[in-house]
C-alpha cells in the first residue's frame, strides 16, 4: 500500500490527536483520495478543536 508522511505546523495541530501533533507520521493512502480527504481522515472526531467542522470521509 502507498503511504505518505505528514507533519503539521502551528494551528493545524489543533485538529490532530495529541500523539500526532508536532511530529511526522505515516498515513496509508488510497491512490484515488485527495490530499484534503487524507488529512481529514487522519484526525479523530472526538479530538477536534472547538468550533471545528465535523470530520468527513467516514474517519
């Protein structure tokens, strides 16, 4: 399976679970997925920043 390495900076970390903030992490990719969709699936619904829109993509 194809994968990508992500590392988020500054305020974008607010949308990630604590273990993925300010560190690089591997994430499996569906070759047909848009980058936006992959990023949205990498976060957890119950750990959103206040006022953040719901996670999409079934993740």
